[in-house]
C-alpha cells in the first residue's frame, strides 16, 4: 500500500538518488551522456540538500512510500508565476512502480496542497520534449500540448489555462480544458514541454 508524506531534510539523499536514477533512464539522448553517467547524482544532491535544508515558503515536497521504501516524489511551488500559477517542478517514480497509480497519487497530493493553499491560481509544469511517457501521463490528467512560437525559447508549452492568454498571446496557442487530478476536484493545469539540452 502506498503512503504519502511530506519530505524531511533527512530525505535529501534518497530523493537525489531516485531523481538521478530517473534522469539517467528517462533523459538518455536528451542530456549529454557525460552528465548522466557522471555528476548527475552530485548535481541532484546539491539541489535537494538546498531545497530541504532551506525550503522556500511556497515549496511542497511529498514522498510516496511502499513498505518504508521511497518509490516516488513530487515537488511543487505555490504561485510560482503570477500568470501561470503554481509550478509542479518534479514528479519522479521508480521505474518498477510505473503504471501503478503512484504518479497519479503524487499529482493528487500536489492538487490537494494547491487547493488548500493557492486556490486562486492554476498549476503548470515542464516536460522534456522526448519524454513521451510523461507527456501521455499528463495528457491523461487533462493537459493538452501547445507549441511554443518564440524563436529564442527552448520550450513548447502544453498549456490549458485561458487565464494566461494575455501574457502569452504571441507565443502560445491557448486551449481551455480542465484536468481531473482527483475524482472530486478539478484543478487548472498548464503543462509545458521543454526541448532537450
């Protein structure tokens, strides 16, 4: 049975390990092999040490555990962007637990937190363009793909919140939809796709 709990400072190594493992598999071909085969763990460890030792006031990190083992995590930042809303910065699930509801459960935990703390704004995230599995996952939650029109940007939003229209009119085609992150509640979701580095 999956149990969800808030992350604590002492979870930094566990989260960094899972994050690095996920990147090594998922982003092969999107990021340089030298990075994925080399310092990716140290990079993620630095990120998670900072996030958990000096958390931003609008930060939420939740873990999914099964029999005491962390099998996934999500990190979100409430009202991260004035126009886009709250940022779902990370969802990563151990490969062995894919397609077992862990990611959906983590998304639901983030949705619950957003509803409790940031009810007046949407939720958005970025997905590497080549990460087709993640794109399908978010599309099942109601996100739609929107192509980025800006020439200097390396990203292409999957955006589903018409409230962002005035900010992004020249760069993004906006489509209005709702994403069901929980059976009883809908939350606006803007999902974006970032081109590989």
